[in-house]
C-alpha cells in the first residue's frame, strides 16, 4: 500500500513540512537537565532521519511556577535557548522540522508552589495550587510569548501551546477549576481569554508566518468540562488570534476514562477531530491511538484531519515514516499502547523508553554495532526475550539459529494478544517475525534443543521462559482446575461460574477475558466508559452504559491489599475499573482450603465459604524453565540466560526485551 495522503507535503505558515506525520509531544525525561541535551538531540535526530514531517518536543514550562516537577524543563532564558540549538540543528541536519511545546502544568505541577486559575487541588496531586493574581495571569501570558520567542531564537520551526489534557490553560477554560470573578473567569467568554491572549501575544512575539500549533481540548472527559459550543467558540477565537494549526487533545489527566492505553480502540477519538475540522479553516491534526500508517493515511484521505500526530508510535519506531514510504510497513515496530516503558516511566520519574525498542531514548547508550566476526549464535526459546535476542544478534550480522520447542513463535505474547484490548500484541509478534526473516535467522520450530544440540555455537542464549505455577492446594488435581495459559489458548470450554486464584496482572487479564462480550464495538466501548456527545453533555461525559458480563467471575488473592495494586502506573486504574464494570467479585486476604465439585473453598477473616464455580483458573504466577541452562553449566559450557528463564518472579516483557537487546549489543 502507498500512503500518498500521509506522505504529501503541507505548508503551515511559512513552513513546508515534507509530510503530514507529526511526532506528538511526549516527555522523555531528557528535557529536564542540560547534560542530557546530547541524548535528546540524538533521540530526535534519529526520528528526523526516519522521515517524520514535524517533531514536537516534550513540554517546556514558560516559568518556574509552571514546572511539572521541581527543576523540570523550562524555556525562560537565553542560555537555555542557546542549548536547544544542538537539538534543532540535529533535526535540521536530517531534513526535519521541530516545534517546541510550551506547557504550564498549573495544578498538575508536582511542587508546593504550583498555581492555577483557582486554588482547587487536583485529585491526582497532593499539592494544592494557589490562585494566580490578575497580574500573575497577565505575567504568565507574557511568559508564554517570551518562551515562544526563545524557541524561535533556538532554531525551532514552530511552537505548540499546550491547551489540553487538564494543564493550566485547560484549568482556566473549565468552570470546574476556574471560579474566578475577575477578567479571567466568571463566564465562558472570560475563561477563554487566557488562551486567546496567549496565542495573540505569542503571535506578536514570533511574527507573521511562524507556525503556532495550539493543542485544543476537544473532550475534557471530566465533570464540569467544556461544552462542544464552547470548544468550537474557542477554536474560532484561537484561529483569529493567530494560531496556524489546531491539534487534538482528549481528556484531562485526572479523567477516569482511558484515552490512549491499549484497551482504547484504535482511532477511537478521530470523530472529534472530524467535527472540529468542519468548524475551522486552519489545518487540524488528529491524535491518540493512531499507530499505523494505513489509519493515519485514511484519516487524511477521508478529510478527518490534515495532519496526524503519533507520539508513542514514533518513540517505538524512529523509522516509521521511511518504512511506510518504502512500503515496508511490515517492518514497523508498532506501538502497542502498553505504556510500560514510556508513560509508566515518565510518571515514576524515570527516563522514557519503549518496551519493544529499548534503544528509544538511549540512542547513544545501546548501539548494535556490526559484529567483528560472524559468530554462530543459538537462541533457545521463541518468546519475547528469545525473539528480541535473535533479532538483535542477527542485526549485528551474526548467524543466528532460534530453537522453539512449540509449533509457534511468541511465548507470552501469544497469550497477551488474546486479552480483549490487548490484540495489539499481535503486531509485536509480526514485527519480530519479520526481523527474523529479514536477517535470515534459522528458525527451528518444534525443536527442544538440548546441551548436545548446542555444541559448536559460539554463543548460547537461553530464553526458555516460564511455566505456570500450580500451587499445592487440596483438590488441585480436580478436573475443574485449569491453568491460565490453557484458558487463553482456548483449550478449555470454560463454564459460566469461574473462580480465579491469583490476582496479579494475569489474573486481572483473565477476569477481563472471561467476562468480556466479544461483540463489543468502539461505540459500545465509548458508551461503557460514559463518553457521550459533547453537544449534549459537557466535557463529553455521561452516565456509563452497563456492561453485560458473559460469566460470573470471582477473583481471589491471599494478600489483603486492593486487587490490581501492582499493575502499571498509567493503566492499572483502568483495568480495575473494567473489573468493576464487569461485576467481577473480588476477594482479598483469602486462604485456599480445598477445591471440589462445588468449587473453591476459602477462608477469609476466619470465616469459611465456598466460591461456587464450574472452573477454577489458576493465575498464581510462574516458575522459570531453566533445566537447559543448568545442564549447560553442569557440562562446563557458558551460556546467557534471559527473560522469564532468568527471573520469573517479575516476569515482564519489558525487562526481557531490554535484557536481550543489551546482551546482544554488549557481547
Ligand atoms: P504476578 O503478578 O506475580 O501474580 C501472581 C499472583 O499469584 C500473585 O500476586 C500472588 O498473589 C499469587 N500467588 C503466587 N504464588 C501463589 C501460590 N503458591 N498460591 C496461590 N497464589 C499464589 O504474576 P502474573 O499475574 O502471572 O503476571 C506475571 C507478570 O506479567 C507480572 O509481573 C506483570 O508484570 C506482567 N503482566 C502485567 C499486566 C498488567 O500490568 N496489566 C498484565 C499481565 C501480565 P497472592 O500471594 O496475594 O495470592
Ligand atoms: Fe508504545 Fe508500549 Fe513502546 Fe510506549 S512502551 S511506545 S506504549 S509499545
């Protein structure tokens, strides 16, 4: 397929972009300190070399009160502007264009001196902001314009003003957070004054022709959010004030509707961009859960948008655009929206990377240099760790043989892709399979390699994975007991009442799998999360439609903590919400007594009870499979062990893939 619409140039202001693919803003953690500037330059340079039309940086605060956290990125001085020249030059060297995002965190600032429109604490931040004085508001407007001027001076080709996701500008716009009675609040019109003034003064500062992208919150997805009429009115005023492009923002960070994680259907929000586009005459940019060139192209072709923003997809694959242009889309590392190494890291104050591409953000640190001599490398196990190791060694030019005892590659990925909303894992598998083909890896399916078969290889990598743990509970041999992998593979016709032992990531996923109605459409998904027409419901939020679970499921753990506590920082809450929507009963602090024809007998708080069940599904973690590794060591051979075979306790594809790629890069 050719992607002529996505790849066609577009002129915004005085700037002509070579195509309409935009790398959306995302904080990587490399923005905050000047000593990371070379890494940031290398990170963006790789994406510019990969062909993207416009890169938008992570957010830079226009003043200290706008910091995301103490000492976070800011653009306030000439010296800072000077340092950015390394970043802009690196992008320009590869024919790319780059915009700096100006973001004032407002009450999302994780600092005791944050400010907002009114002194109202955000539900996701322990710090209460103080209300900006009228003069303070005016100064903040000037600071935005000043930051834009410094960005222009640093060689940026454009700026983006962050007006969405619940940050300061959004806080001024919504009655929920703006209870001011001065010139900056009280009516919708006065609440709009802040962003309009910012755009107007920014235009004055940067002059005609310099592109100003404004990220507009199309759906706030919070109580007391903006109505659609207000959004459209604001769009008109922003356009009049001098914005060049309107980008799509969906949902405040405190919204209890997931907007970008994997369970959000692809392109779930593009209808909002299409509606905006009908209202304005400047170009609009679609965003959120757009991760393939075909979807991006389609959105431009059908008139939904003029540009398409993809942040995580360009983090995952710097060559996304070039691969699409060369019709090598099957080689793209498709972002599976897991958030595991990007946003989860950012929210934990760690540097962002990508679960599937651990080189992302570490371009200067993990380098796959050509091997000095072509080594014979054996990789045993075709799960995420083995696939990543085989692909990385082969990319270095080594001759790689991959042994997999099963009939298919994929390991835990094959299970993950069966979970509703995690179908994207199939893309990860497609990517690795293609890498093995391109680099001529000799794949031996149905072969359980033993120590003898591995004689003669220069390097042996053991990635034999894990096996589900079967706890010793009286009755564990009962025919109703099944392991989670058999359930997910569809090997068991599961009854209508199910008890799940173990409520870690997999227990939660299996509960979702067993209750989910497979006929759910994107419209149903939106309705289940209470997303309504913003013309009828302010903020686009209405009463959620009831989910109809297809089974009665009880999810049980021994710990007394809340279920799902250890799940991902940015996605765990949504997984827990789905369990609630699906009526999954949750039992913590249980002791398992017995399994029999009635079901699972447990004791909770000293009281014995029976969870009646047709099936008891065991999701009690895993144990490493490392017999081969032990045999190799016993016979005096050296080998590397990675992934679940190395550590099952925290079985996790992010660690497995990173371990594999670092090993291949270092050896
Ligand atoms: P897990 O997170 O370690 O959970 C397994 C649960 O089984 C434990 O929480 C434990 O809870 C219980 N358990 C352990 N030993 C037991 C025993 N002998 N008898 C009864 N119960 C026992 O493992 P997992 O759920 O298999 O997930 C594996 C990894 O996959 C996780 O580390 C996670 O990183 C990843 N994953 C994450 C997600 C996600 O974030 N959405 C989804 C899927 C997988 P109690 O001791 O309290 O009973
Ligand atoms: Fe996408 Fe996951 Fe990589 Fe983040 S970590 S860029 S969500 S694949």
